[in-house]
C-alpha cells in the first residue's frame, strides 16, 4: 500500500457508476410501472410481450445489484494495483461477478428483443410481419444460446474463469469474443428497428403521421448506438495490453445497463401512448385549447389506430361505402394495443356506424 502512488488511491469511478445506474433503473422502473398501470387501468389482459418485459426488468435489477457489488466488493472503478493491495481475493470476486453479469445481460436483452417482436405481431398482423418477426426471433434465440454457451465454456477447465491466478489451462480472449458477438447483436437491432417501417409506410395515413409513428419505433436506435459504443473498450484492449482490468470494465458494464434500459423504454413507448394522450387531454392542456383530437401530436393519435386484426378489412370496406367519413370512423374507433377480447365489440360498432350513415343517406335521398 505504501509503495502505491497517492494518485492511484485517488482514482475511484465507482460512485459515478452507481449514481448513473441508479438513475437509469429508477427511470426504467417508472416506465415499466406505467406500462402495467395502463394495462390494468384499461382492463387489458397481459400479453406475452408484457411478460417478457417484466422478466427482463427483473434481470435488469439483478444487473444493478451485481454492479453495486462489483463496485463495493470488487473494487470496480479503482486501479487494479490498489484492489490487489487491499485484498488479493478481489480479482476473484470481479471475475465471478463479470461472469454472472454476462449471462444476465444476454438473457435480458434477448427478452426485450423478443418482446418487441411479439408486439410487432400484435400491432401489424400481416403475413410479411409474421415471417419477419419469426425469423428475427429465431436469430435472437440462436444468438442468445450461442453466446451463453461460449460464456460458460470460455475456459478449459471451466473454473479457470473464476481463478485469474490459475497457471494451467487456457481461455479464449474475452475482448475478442465480445467484439465478435457484438456485431450480430447490432445487426439484429437494426433489423428489428427497420422491420415495421414497411408496414407503417403502407398505412393509409398522412405523411407526417407516418413519419411520427416511424420515429416512435426507431427510438431503439439509442440502444443500438450504445451497443456500438460499448465495443470500443474491447477494441482498445486488443491494441493495448497494459489496460487496467477494473478501470477498463467501467464503461462496458455501465453501457450494458444503459443498452438494456433504453431497449426496454423503446419497447414500452407504443403501450404508453394512451397515457400520454390522456395527459395531453388533462385540464392543463384543455385550458390551452388542446382537448380536440386533431390538436394532439400526430404520433399519439396514430399509434392508437393501426393494425387491429380487422382494421385493414374494415377500413377498406368502409372507404368503398362511405368515402372520406370511413377514415374518420376508423381513426376514432380503432384503438391499437387492445386485447383480442374487445375486437369483436369494436367491429360491431364500426359496422353499426356505417349502417347508420347509410340509412341517414337513404333518408335524405327520400326526402329530396
């Protein structure tokens, strides 16, 4: 301890990591809580994408707890020479926490991706979307399985991963491995973000609403960019061999939580649109004259109206029979993210509205 320069003792990035991670997980907790509240408040059943988000959310708190332990017990954010001087066993603890964190991360991010894909299938029940979501879902599961197996069997013997002082056996380069698996991770992210764009662009909506709606589903680019930035320390580690383990891992571990958190927020935004719409319809916004549907931001008005299982059929039929009025009926009546139990009732209301308008038209013609 006495031979270590004082400047090394003063380096400690751990508290900053905990502060940022705490803020992130509080925000994600609020978003997920609001998502569940919207479901309960609207008396909608929990769907598979909701359960996947909840499962990932639990794992994200596991990542947070592991990060706190990494900082407080393993010395993350402090120079490795200081950690070894304090307790030689710290490096063993670091390796165990890092190993567990890797498995939790790949599982959590895979669950979020699958949740988004299942949500796509509910919102856009088309043949193309079914094929695309199933294909990307299979690729995501294959990526999760392959990465998990490599993490588990990265050393021979396996327990060498927990013992950095073990002289026998060998391990693959963890930096090279995570750089290699990061590339397909980013590719699948981009593919999932682009998947609904074609369906959105074919909706019978104004151009501005389609752009606004596409921007909601493109929010996940933040998670993709985070994943790319997270690979930079691994690239530097391949070039330099003098990097400090407990300092180098600060950014990748923090960015892991940020990536999964942003992906969770992205997956929840379409579900939260009724809450945002209700907020804009509150008395505060009513005072400003924004209670009218047409004064809401286009994206909030649009997310609620697309992709019901009968929406395209009813809209097409209504357009043929009622002209411009059919579009107004469809936008006012079709609310996305409803459970299938309410679909039939909505279909009846649309048909009743169409029948009523036809009868009114016939009466007016008779009167003339």
